[in-house]
C-alpha cells in the first residue's frame, strides 16, 4: 500500500509560514509534518516531482516473484497479490520530497491539540468508494477497529497506543491516543487505508479471498490468473484524480504483474520484452546480466537514480530464539567467517559498501564512541547490554580480500571456545553435549546461493557444517512468518524518521507474534526501553541521540552479519516511458511516469524485428 506502515518523518523543511490554529489552541491544517514546517501550502496544486499535465493511457507490466492466493492485503493468512495498494485510499498521502510530511487525501484536514493526546481527521464530502457510495466516519472507525482486532499482527503493534476512534460531527473522526509523547502516531493513523464497512458486513474479514474487494483508490482489479498474473484497470472517474496529492499520478490505464519462479527467470523475461520496468538488486546482474541486442540497440535503458533513503539493514540473520544462536558469542564468531571484501571484489564488481549501521546513508547512523548525551541514556543499562557499547566502535570484521581468513578464523575459534565449542578432529562440537555444530541456511533467491556458498566453505574450515535449503518464495514467506529457520537473509527497511515500526523489528512482544518482523527473536528489556524512547522523542536532536544509542546496542548484540548497500536505485526500463524532470529524494514513484506513444510505437516495431530468443 502507498504509505501503509511506512513511517515518514523528521527534519525541518522550507517554511511556508505559520499553520492556522483555532482559538482553543488546536492546530487545524491540510497536512502534517513532524518537528518542521510543511513544504506545500494549503493552496498547492501538485507535488514538485510530478508532471501535472502527464498524459493518461497505455499499460505497464511489472514482475513479481513466487505466487499469490489472496486478494486481501490486510491479514496474515495467504499470499497477497502484488499491487493491491492501488485499490485503497488512505486518510493522508506522503510527500516523496519531504522526509516528514503528509497531506490530505480522504481527509480534507487534520486537527491536533498542543498536548497531542488526540488527532481528528475531517473527511472530504466527495470521497467515495468505487461503487459510488460515500466514505463515511463509520467506515473509518470500522476499519480501525477491524484492522486492530482481526488484521495482520503488525496493525495491533502499530495502533497499540491508539485507544479509540469516535465520530465527531458529520465528517470528523477523532482518535484518542494513549499519550502525547508518540509524535509519529498521528501520521501513522493517517496512513490507514479506509475500507467499506457495508461491503465487509457480510464477508469474513479474516479469511483469504479471491473476490476482488471494493476499494476507493485509482485502480480496480480487471482480471487475474491465480498465482500467475493480475491486471489492474485505472478508474476513469476516480474521485480524487484532481486533488493536489494525486495530480500527475496514476497515469497508466492498465497495470499488470506477471509472476515468475525466481529472479533469474524474471531477468530473462525482462530482456525478452515480457515486462517493462525492473529494479535490480543483484550487482552481477547489473554489471553483466543485461547485455543483449535490445540493450545495445537502445530498446531498453539502465539508469542509476540517486536517493537519500536510509538503507536499513540487509544481513544474514540469526534466529536467536534457539541454540546455538541464542549465544551472542557464537553469533559474533560467525561474523568473522564472512569475507565481504573477497565477495565484493569477486562477485559484486566492487559495487557495494559494507553496512555498518542499521541506518546507513543518513545522520541516523551511529559513529565513533557514544556521545555524552548517548551515555546518559545508556548508563542505566550497564550489565544488561554488551560492555562493548560503551568502549568500542562497531566495525564488522575485515579481510584483505585475498581469501586468506587465518586471523579471522583464530578470532572465531576463540569466541566459540568461550561459548563452549571445541574442534574435535575436523568437527566443531559442543563441550557439554558432544553434538556437532550444524545449521541450515534458508534461501528463496537463487542469486544468493553464490554468495552463501563461499561463506559455507569458510564455516567448514572451523568445523561447522552449514547446509543450504532453497525453497520457493511462498514456502519461504510462510516459514519466516512462523520463524521456522536458523539463518536467512533478512532485511529491515528504515525511513528518515524511525519510530513505531521499531517495536515490530525489535520489541519483545513481537518476538512471539507470528507474522511480525522481529525475525531475529530479539527479547531485551533494555532494547524495549530504547525503542520506546525513540518512539516518544520530542525533537530531532533527541531522536538522533536515541536512535544512535539503539543502533549501537543492536550492532554490538550481533543479531546479524551485516551485508552491503548502495545509495541509488538501479532501474532498467524499456524506452517507451517519460518521467518528470525532478526525482523525489525519498521514493521511486513509477506512478508519476507516463507512456510516450511515439517511443512505444518505435520500441514495439524494433522488438518485432529482434531475433527470437
């Protein structure tokens, strides 16, 4: 979904002047921004990074991996189809060129008192569902209560501090908040999609469905072939098409997602012209995999689009719920056996930077030793968090890239010995039980096998037997939902304003909640406290101090072996599109692109002349 559960926030932006306020001190505005002013005034016509006159028409095809068996994206069960977010409008819509702001969509205005203990959204009279029925406060209230009670577990985590929703007047919905300290919460409420109470009244919300649901957004489902493809058709009389937040967007008449078994197959399908746009995340593919007559003839193009999105953390993740990975010494030891420098040089064409923070590519990343302000926070947790947090700058183990790991192996064996493991013959065994050290690395992307295999060989050099289990994406998703793995590739996306999502990533309550993103099994009172400090931060400087402290504790707890990152989007697209001259800083909005009919005609004519692959 557009902004669903992605917390945009922070940093002051260009001021537009004071926000109107009622006499009682309640702020009433067309938008929300954390800690700063709104870039766009109440009379703005469109975002700066769109073309308000972009022509509508044509179709675009994307790829998806795996399968789908569900057309409801709001529940834990099943595998939801790609692209369903286009069916549902939210109360507010985020600006892609501000790290902190959102503007009214279903809601015309928003009201917040100085103490921030409630937020009220006032709905537009013209807002309606695709069957023509109006969007009412009753729909909003029902949606909130249903998502919190019956929806995916992450909704309960995100809305945990929202106590109730009630109707105010004819068009208002007031959400009462547990505390006024959670500054991000009003915007999280604003990201909520609005569902039709009447439509769902005679349907079981908690069951998977293949009935196209009633939405309010710019697209509706036109057709689908379960597990193979789904096509969306633009709603010609979409009620919000002329609103400032929607102008210049949703320019394709049809959007189709075709499903492929894996990314290798999907790449070949792209080069053959079977779909139009691809975001690449494999360095080898980007360097060599696109070479083809179509690329050389200019039928599709590759582009690197810079961004300022915090890279988050992609990593080899340990499931710390079970031995042997419940021991931080074991987790740290295995980190010495992943040779990033060799991998980057031999497999990635030196394309990547090693990740050293959960918030790289931003000022949210910790660096150096803790500041005095950080130490004020961390001192109370001495004995509960690793001692290294106070005295050591986190650096992942390094090598010279030659493949010689002798020094790293010594460090790994030292830590493993401390944790009760010794080499007997050529096998690492547990001193207490005599059991050999074995584990399974779960994968669903074949591209990662060539990265993991050298790691597995390095593990074998100290007597650890690691096997690789490759499964299809649907199985993988189900196993990760239930935390049925020992090690896997995990990813934690971060916004410019970390907040409530940190509970789902690291909160103790989420560790036992199937479907949460606490894949690692993090359970720590100290980390819980630090997460709450982040969520309840009063200003930008405090946020930086608190998120740096959290970052340090996570890093020195060795829950993951950090991977790598880049600071740009790698996009390949067939040359039939145009896009706005300005690219937003914090997102990659394909919905602002449009079809150039002349380019499309040229490309299709040349494709017909290409030899069959």
